[in-house]
C-alpha cells in the first residue's frame, strides 16, 4: 500500500485531513463527521453503512505519534455527505447536484470555478475567446 504524507484542507473553519493511498484520496472519517455536524468520536458508527471498499483504517501522524483512524474514500465522502440531512451538508449537496452534475451532463466535464466565470464580462467576449469558439462549433461524433 503506497501512501503519501497527510494533507490538511481548511473548509468553513474546520480542518479536513486527507492522505493518498495508491494514487487516490482518502479522508479522516472523524474530520468529515465533524464537518457534517455528526459526533466526531462516533465516526465508526456513522460510516458503518458504507461499502467495505469505501472505508478503512490508517495511521495518521499526530502530536502523540501515529494514531490509527477510520478513513473513507472519495466515494465514501460523497455517499456520507449525500445521505446526511444536516444543514452543514446541504451546501455541498446543492453544489454537487446544482452545479457539478449539470455541468458534466451538459459539457461532459466540470472545471473547478467555472460557475464564477461571467460570459458577459468583456474579458470573456469576442471571437478570440476559445470558450466562446467551442460553444459555437457543433459537436460531432468520430
């Protein structure tokens, strides 16, 4: 099992630890539960319904040395978040279902931050804009 160092992300004033295992991100279940407004110390209870492939145990480095902690895969993160009825999860659910999935359906992909682009802005108008050029060309199958 090849892993890399622990990465920490800040979101809404909370720290979310992640690691990379075999090239894929895994997240501290306790951190995710805290973000979702679930009890942090019962993370193993909250992840019980996840598939076995979506959860595991990994030693995170802490000030007390390595501590075995429950981790969840990226798929597990999405599953746990989408199942939550907590207000903390609602913003994420709305972003995924209202922005990311429609972009994938419409364009075949989602580009981080694309919802912040304003096509009416002068910098994004004109024939030299590659995004507008792509929109004007019909899609053809090869």
